[in-house]
C-alpha cells in the first residue's frame, strides 16, 4: 500500500506535533536556551491545536489501517494538544529553578503528546500499543525528571520505577489479550472482535474470546487506574513533579479512555455478559475505593489521585450504558465528561503547580490554609475546580455528572447509579475539606513564594480554564451540539 | 423579564458587594441592602397583576439537546414566598449590619447569592433549572456557616452540605427518570413542569420516583428522621445565616412538596400520605420534646423549627384546601417568628458570648425591650390566636382532621408542648435570678433603635397575618385550588385506568 499526499493531509496535527518535538530537539542541540525551547514547544502545540480544530468539520478518513482521522479523533486531538500546551505553560515557571538541564523535559512532553494523538486516533491494536508505549515511555522520563536534584522534595525515582514496572506488566496483559484475539481472527483491527462476539470464527472457542477481552480490559483498567488496579496511582502522583502528574492525570487518562470507548463501540465486546459484569464491578469498586481512600489523605496530590480513580469509575458507567441505550447519548456522556474532567483536573493541578516549584512542592493540605485571604483569585479558581469535581452546578462538572446520570437512567443501571450517588456524597467531604482549609484564617508564618513574572502565563492558563469551567457550566449548549455531531460518527 | 431582572440583580449585586469591600469595608452592606430593597420593590410591582394564573413568566431555550429551557414563572404561591424571601433578606442584612465586620464583602456576596438561588427555586418551572437553583443556594450558605460560624462550624457546614447535596442527587435521578419517561411516551425531551405533569407511570415505579423528590424536600424541610443537620447548622451559623436558613431555606422544601412532589405523582402521593403524615406527627412531638431538653438556646429554637415545620408536612399531605392554606400560612408566619427568635438569640450571643441557657436569667430588668420582643415572638410561636402562626397551624389541623383524625389529634398536642418550651425559654432567660458571674455582661445593652425597627416590622407582619389573613389567603388560593383540581383529575384518571 502506498501513501500519497492526500493520505498525509489528515495527519497534519500529528505531523505538527512530531515536528515540534524534532524542532525542539534541534534547538537544544544548537543552543541551550530554556525560554526558547519552551516557546517552540508551545507554538508547535498551539499550531497543531488550531489545525486540528479547522480540519474537524471536513475530515473523515481512515489513514492506513492503523489510524482513523474522523471528527471524534480530531476533537480529542484538539483537547490533547491544547492540554499539552497548557501543561507546557504551567511547567515553565515550575522548572525554572531546576538545578539540572531543563530543556529536555519539553522534548519528552512533545513525544508524549505524539503518543496521545496516536491513541485518540487509533482503531487498531497496533496503533494503540504504539501510541500507548510512546506516551508511557516519555512519562517515565517526565516523572523522574528532577531525579538529579539533591533535595528534591519528593521521590521521583521511586515513582518512575514503580510506574515503569507496573505499566510494563499491564502492557504485557494487554498484548497477550491482543495475541489471543489475533489467534482467532487473524487481524488486529478493533472491528475484528465483532467476529469473536458473533462466534463466526473457528478459532479457539468462545471461552478464549472472553479471556482475551478480559486481559485487554485488565490492561486498560491499569492504565486508567480503576480499582483494584489502582495501587500505583497515589504513589506515582505524589512522587512526580506536579506538571508530570498533571500530564499523567489528564492526557494519559483521556487518551486511554478514548481507546476504550472506540474499542467498545467498534467491537460489541459488551455482548459478552462476563465483560459487562467485570466492567460494572470495576466501576463500582473504583467509585467506592477511590472516594473512601481519599477521605483521610493529607496530601493534595494523593487526594486528587484517589479522586481521579473515582472519576474514571463514573465515566465507566456511561461506557456500560452505551450497550443498553439506543442512540449516542452515552457516547456523548463519556465525551463531555472527559472534557469536563480535563478542564477541572488541569485547573486543580495547575493551582498546585503555580504555588509550587521544583524545589518546594506545596502539596500538603496545610499549605493551602488561608489561601482565600492570601491570594483570593488563586483560591477562587481552586474552589471552582474542586466544586466542579464534586459536581456542583454553575460548573462544567455538574453538566458532566448530569450526562452520566442521564445515561445511567436510560440504561436503567440502578445499582451503579446508587454507587455514583454514594461516591459523590463521600467525595463532597474531601473536596470541602480542602475548601474549608482555604477559608480558614491566614497563617502569616508561611508566606507563599511566587515564581515572579514567569508565573504570569501560568495564571493566564488558570484564568482560561476557570472561564471555560463557568461557561460550559452555565451555557453548555454549543459544545453539547458539537459533541452530539461528532459522537454520531464514532 | 422582571423575573430575570430580579435574579440577575441579586447575582450582580453580590459581585458588586464583594468588589466594593476594597473601596470601603462599610460599603458592601449598603450595596447589599440597596440591592435587596430594589428587588423587593420589583416584586411588589408584580402584585398589581395578580388576576392571571401566571403573574409573570419568561421562557427561553437553554440546553436544547435535552429540551431544557430557562423557564421562570410566578403565581400567587411563588409571589408570597419570594416576597418573604426579599423581606427576610433585608432583615438578615440588618442583623449582620454590625455583627459581620470581617471580610464583609464576601459575606454579603454569599448572602445575596443564597437569596438569588432561593428566588430561583421559588420561580423555576423547568425541573432542570429548579434543580440548578436548588444546588446553587447551597454553596454560598456553606461558606456563610464555614467562615462566619461559631466554634464547631466546620462540622456543621459539612453536615449541612452533605445532607442536602446527597438527597439532592436522589432528586436529580428522579427528575431524569421523569424526563426519560416523557421522552419514551412522547418522543421529545422536556424538563418543562407542565409537560412532565402529563407523564404516566405504571406499577411501583411512580412510588420510587416520588420518593426521590420526597427525600430531598423532607431533608430541607426538615422532617424526622433526616433533620439532624438542622440543629447543628443553626447553632453554628452566624445570626444572618440562621435567619435565612430558618426563614427561607426550610420553606423551599415545603414549596417543593406543594409544587412538585404531590402534583407530579398524585397517585403515589395519596398512597404515601399516611406515612408522610405520621412522620410529620413524629416531627411535631419528638422535636418539641427534644427542644425542651436543650441548653443551647439556638439549638432549642432549631428543634422548635422542625416541630413547626411538621405542621406544614401534615397540611401538605392532607391535600385539601384548608390544609394547604394552613401549610402556606405556617410557612410565612414561621418564617417571621423563627427569624425573629434567631435574631434575638444571636443578639444575646453577640452581647454576652454564650448561648448556654442555664447561665442566663433575670434579663428582664437589664434589657426590658429585648424581653418584651422575645415574649411577643415566643407567644407567636406557641400559636396565640391573633397572630399568624395560630392561623396557619389551626388551618393545617382543620384540614388534616378531614384526612386523618387520629394523627391530627396526636399532632394537636404539639401546640401544648409549644407553649411549654416557649414559656420555659422566657422563664429561663428573662426571669429568675440575675447572675453575672457566669458570663461577661459588660456589653449587655438593650435593643437599639435599628434593631427595634426590624423587630417592629416583623411584629406588624405577624399581627397582619393573624388579624387579616385573607389578604394572604387570597393570593395563594388560586394556585392551590388549581393544584388540587389537577391532582384530583389525575387521581380519578389513575383509578379509572386501574379498573
């Protein structure tokens, strides 16, 4: 099969991101200049975002058997590139005083974004694995980035190794599942699984099909840190520098979820009762475990880690619902919730990153005491993000939760809805706990250090996210219409 | 449009109040007072148009994907309640005038946003919008308790928030089931109240969906057994917070029962009525008893609130004209009397820094004006004829008697208990021996002129309700008889279908 120029055109965003990484590398090779490298990365990612956004209305094409470039993948390409750009901006002040080479971090960030873009565009096991590993490999590096710094506040090496070992094991599971699928169908496209489901293949028999699917699900569950595959999450989140945690928690999760959604939609894997049961158990366990374990944490990153486990459980409800519901409402629910989740997680981690730096990470809950009176705008943004995570109206998180409830009601998943309500109820406690710390009387003994002018752009990012949070929470109709259109194509 | 203007005014006024703090810390309270007075004037202009079924309404598409519209409308019942909201809003600003000195801007921001949420709840006729406002009023209230509250504020604020939010989510699921059934039956998404009234259910599902609404409203009301957040929230909240909580927020639950829970599910509500009325009777008697055992004066008043709101539940589930009129009247009168009692308790705490009643005594000689005011509102709360509370509770019992004789007889004992604890408070605090060793009485001063002005306004309100209740009954009569006939038709139709 030959590639023509018209095949390359839909890949423009991917090529732009790749070009950004290469160019950044070249710049570092010619002259080490921190600000320049950052600027190159940000510009490239911005360009990719814009190009992907302009292509969205017109492109719908399978490029090689590996990648599908349709409205849905472009939508998530936009989100991924924009989030990566935001993270790059947030990293800039954070890493400014790192006593080490700082530029390569942005290379890793660019390469990770290539992986994420491949993931959101894949409907083939090979591209899934390629994207996933590209993303993960770069993340190992990003997580361990401050490893040479003497008094680094955290344990980047521990986090990185933990993530590396467990992630590799999960990939192994996933690959073995894929191999079993291949053994029966002879292809690796997601749609091939339909043949398994319908029992059209001679192969090894239905028992093996279920095993294959469950192994894939286990691998995915690990990457999404669904309970009981969640053990690594709090440790890795806590040990990594905050921008890397942000990347892991937002793009890493969303990319994997898009793959899962496409896989479920293309393969009819939910025809197997066993798979539905396992997914339901994963969802319920994640919601309860995530929320319960977050209750007594003292570290903001650990709280957000556990809360992300719970949130992934929430979204899984909509995935399960897609099997029972006609029409695309559950796909829309997943899409909207992921968008909401990206905004609120970026915002919440962003606030932590703005008041931290690579030498002093302010991730203990006490660091936030009196933030409302010391720096009201920052506290307002953080409060907004936390309330949104809790699903309170006026914020995008409420609309997201509304979607999930709607999907759950249509599919009549009553038990999962009960889990969702209980989980959200518990969740209120730890979100409000942070909010309460912020409104307490200020403790003058520990003034906030600021990264000075370098933080200005980071504040800008937070402002953009906060405005998005409110606009999508109060007037979500335009985005809903967009999501309705793109979800029909998946 | 006037409804949009009222709500927008409160939201914008809140933001303005917050910003003006940096100019002058005394400015926020002025801005807040001005805003709420302006909204009250706007609302009063609506009174000129009370002939029509809907005095004012506004409808616009909001989220077309789900058929959600921005639909506000006011009828007689809503109008009475939003008037109460604005009136008590002004009173609460008055009670906070000198008490809140720290971070006043943010305080008045929260106060106005709570009021905006409450007005939204009383006027929204799209169920999604209703739920939206229902939740919007929680967050500012949480901040009011958590920031300006007393010694155990974190616990109280958290409890308040979690109770109302979790039960709110149950209501959200019920709303969604309702909307989904509408979709299945007609093929179109809608959250419009009038559309959803036509949804029909089969089997036990109606009861479950109704329960989702009932639990949310009963929590807010509150009714035994989900009332335990209220004494904590009330005793920890600053005075203005208690005024809004007792005077207005509790009424949103009762309003929800009248407007949504019963009319949307007439058959299930009829079946459920004996249970709800039993809960109401238990609330009335049990909380009156518990109130009697309190040492903390604010907790005592909080429990009496639960007890009085029991009459509202009783009246709503009796579901006939007298009972409903009684419920509405009780809501209004209790709004004023409870708010006044909380202001008195808050005023005492502000002066002597304790809420512990055994330490008090003999204040009549020291603060005679305060004592007389307290006596007036205690007597109002215990149901003295001639004042608003009597009309409300009498009508509620009269209506309930037609529905369920035994429960009404039992509930009527609540009136006797009310006399006991009300007079008990007066005896404990204002009579007996004065002993200044137990508290710091250096700031013990009588009510100021400004305070007398607020209490005077509330007294006039209660006397008006007691002497000429017809002016209030007329306003709500149209709404209530409309609801009654609609549900009777629906219930008859349901019975016919069943046969």
